[in-house]
């Protein structure tokens, strides 16, 4: 389910720019094999949501791209709400 009224803020695309001076990483368009007027995205970020009671109002973020600081898959989800969950026949209170 998209975020009502904020659909345009649920996805971002772009290209990487110059790296830190110590890393000496050129901007994407300055790479040797890339055209200087290239519009190819090298980064994407999404904010996703799951349309059910358990995950209501909990955003999930997905980020991927070239020249990222880390190369590790990771899933983070957090919620400020306390709720009760019914999972596998067991009623639990989560905080």
C-alpha cells in the first residue's frame, strides 16, 4: 500500500558523485567507460509498506547501488507501537 499523499517520496534514484578526497573516487559520469551525459541510475532507495494489521505504519527501507559504503544485505524494521501478536497459535505481547 503506498503512503497516501506521499507517493512521490517513496522512491529515490540517482548517480553517485565524487568520493571523499582520501578515497579518490570519480563521479559516475567521469568514469572512463561512461558517457559524460549518461542518465543511468547507480543508486535506488525505496520505502515500502505491508498492508496488514501486524505491519501497519512500519516502513521498510531498501537501498542498493554502486559504490556504497558497505556491501552487506540487511533488513531493519522498527515500530514505536506496542501491540499484541498472534503467531503460530501463541498470543504474545511485544514491546
